[in-house]
C-alpha cells in the first residue's frame, strides 16, 4: 500500500503531539519495509528544527501553505481541497493530530489524543475550543477508523461522539531529567494518555499520579494513585515515596517492568494492523 501521514505536528512541534508523531512514525517505518509512506506536511515554521526520516520506502511532500493557512482552508472555511490531491495517488491517509482534512475517495484514519476540550472546556483557550468543537466531531464522523491513545479516550470517543465501537481502537503508545528526579508527580485532572509517566518509569524513576482518566491504565500497580482534587492525599503519597528508600526500590522495579510493556515498536505494530484492516476493507478486487 501507499500510505500518506500528515507529518505537520512532527515538523512544527518539538514536544507533545510533535514528539508523539515523530516517535511513532519512526517506529512504523523501521518495522515496515513493504508499504510506501508519504509524509505530507505544511510549510515549516521559521524556528522549526527537525530531521526528516531517511528510509527507502519514505518520501516527503512539503506544502507551501502554512499550518494556519491549511487549518483555515480545511476546517474553518470548509473549502474541500482534498489532501490526497496534494499527496498523489495513495491507498490510505492517516491524520495523527485530531482533525482529518478533506479526502476524495481515500480511506481516512484519525488519531484522537483526548477530549479535554469537551470534558474540561474551561481549561482551553476560547478560540481553540471553538475550533476543536467544530473540527473534531466532523473529522471523527468522516474517518473510516479512529485510533485513541488509551482505552479511556476510546471510551470517551464512543460515548461522547457516538462512534461505533468497531471503528475505534484504544491502545497505549509509548533522559537524564527523569533519571535525576526522585519521583515524577502527575496530578492531572484529565490526560489522553500520560506519556511522561512511561518515560519516567523507563528511566527507573518512581511515579505518583492522579486516579483520573487514562492515568490508572498507564501506572497500573507501579505507583500511588490519588484524587487530584485532594492536595493532602497528594502530599502524603509524595512524602511516603520520597522518605522510604525500600518503597522507592520496589516502585522503581515495578515501573521498569511496566514501561517495558509500552514501547513504540508495540504501538507501531498495532497501528500497522489498523492500516492493513482499513486497507483490506477498501481494496478493490482484481478484475473488478
């Protein structure tokens, strides 16, 4: 198959979703030498610094329009300028950053990281929230398949956006800064996945996290889970981990074992299975 991936976030964002896209795409193209990949991206920002993947089955399609201009054309003005016209002939298009551009007849796969803009609207800047409220549900409806970072986000997509469960896959993706810390604390009210927790555990750093949203999926039994609205419970859990060297050693061992279950290679294998499933469902039989 010839698969196009929107690589814009990887080009323009150093952390967050940008890091997610770079790591996942790198794992996919190292795992899969059979399919051809077209990495399409908007014009890089002036400050963007990135190294483009160098593999025989990977090509680059840079556009002259900026990310902001494309968002205006596709998602604010609703101009049906098809992305698969820009990429050339493809069998699949994957957008790993919340919104799916217009496509002619190519099947579309969309990654949704979280629905914080719906669950905690007060935490999002107003114009961004209004944009996501319009663009994400519309993109989800048009997508042939939706990939979520966690079972929690998958459930949110099914329950809040009305997507049939058979069209949603939930699965985990998975320095010296972490290694230098005694503990990583993540008391979030809502996270689509919680990648910093995995990164800390992989470095042997104990974690303390909230018991909200997807974080229990990530932490499992490797660290204390507390109510993010209870500062006393958070302080108590943090003090217990910091002051007890035996507990630290136990959590460190548990965290390393837990992190080993969440790898970019495993995430890439799951994503390739989605590509094959969607591609097979839309493949035209020979002679048809």
